[in-house]
C-alpha cells in the first residue's frame, strides 16, 4: 500500500547521460565504468534522505533516480560535475507522477516524471546544454533553466585552483581553513574567491534553491519548514 500511495504522488525524476561516451577508448572503458558505479553508489549514500527510488545505472553510460524533494538539486548538480570528472554528464530533471509502483532502485519505473526527464535529456543533447535541463515544472521551467545555464557557465569558467577552493568553501570550510589545508596564504584564497566570482555564484545558487523549496517542494507535499528540519 505504501508503494501504491507514493506512486500516485508527484516526484522528481533525474536522468544523467555521459556526453560522447562512445569516444572512451576500449581499454579505458572498464576503469570509467567502475568509477561511474562508485559515483552512483556515493550519490545514493549522500542523498539517501531525499531519494524515493535509488539512482541506478540503466545503460552503460546512463543513470536515473527518483527524488522526494527538489531541494538537493543544486547540490546534486555540483557533485555530478565535481565528483565524476571522467566525462561530462548531461542531466535531465522531470516533474510528474508515476504509472508504475515505486521500486527500491529506479529500474522498471515509468510515468510522466520519467517522460519529462527523458525529454529534458533530449533537449540537453539537442542544444548542447549542461548543468541540468528542467521539463514538467510548468511556468518555472524557464526560470529554473535560466538559472541553471548561468550557474553552469560560471562553474565552467573556474580554473582548477579556483574550483578546488570553492569546493572547500561550499562544504563549509572557512577561507582560513581552506588556506591551511592547501598550505597557502589566506590572502591567496581571498584572491581566488574574488577572481572566480564565488560570492555572486553563491547568491544565484541560493535563489535557485529558494525557488525549488518554495514553489516545487510544496507540490511534492514537502514544506520549506520540513526541508529545513531535514537538513
């Protein structure tokens, strides 16, 4: 009965697809696939409290999962780009219901949520868009996609040192703590933060999260207050 109840409620479907996976050399493919599996396992552990059906590899270069809440999407997009560096990953995010019972892993599930995520992946491929493409969120599609494009563009401009520093700050470290871990001066960290536009990025990402928590999560039966209590 629990599965039947969840099946009738809206959810968020997320599909990820490796860009140009066929370009991976045959001798490199086993290593990349092993890394890909570890990455998916890590996503399931990190985001377990938000997951309706666990992320699963559905094809050699594709994965999908179902979320109970949209609030972790900014974190997921960051981790998808930062934690799996072997290949770029297109991400399609769809909103809707399911036509099949919920499974432990997101295999053999179907319905509008998955159809919208699949359409989002097709749009991402057609328009060569990274950073997440949203379909099925109604009038919010344009807003969510616009913010996603801006945030992805800014991330794509980070140098490796800037990305490393920003990743530390995003995980809650202070600039002084990041400087200590990297064995560089606090002034050097401050320079990296300023040149990367990190504070502007954080502000834009916060706006993205507010939209998801206040306009999408209520449709999923989750209030902003409940989301805060989970975190």
